[in-house]
């Protein structure tokens, strides 16, 4: 009989960790910021991508990492304030 099962990648647990939803408080801790700061970022459009269902706000770790990596600089002279 032919095996048609899709193989699971070896990094599946890591992908689940990065793609799972986390709460606002956890996201703030992840970014070393206060909850109020990331709330302000959502209003201004500065912060990472988020998901909202009703009153609940959720983030994905992958989005937080991507957002933080895009703000990484090698020196102060390479930094351009937006």
C-alpha cells in the first residue's frame, strides 16, 4: 500500500511556537516594553502586526521577531528616524 502521509518537518514544534497566538501582556514582555506602549503603537501604526477579535488582541511571535529585526541597526550613524 502506498504511503500518502505528508511528512512532518523536523522543525514543526519551533514553527508552532512562532506561529501560535500570544496575549498582549506576553507580547509586551517579549519586546521588553509595557502593555501601554504597544497599545500606543497599535493606534499610531508603528508597532508589529496584530490580530483582533472582539476586544481580544493577539500577536504571533514570528510577527514580533520580524518587526524587531526590521528595527535592528549596526550603529547610530546607520539609523534613520522615521
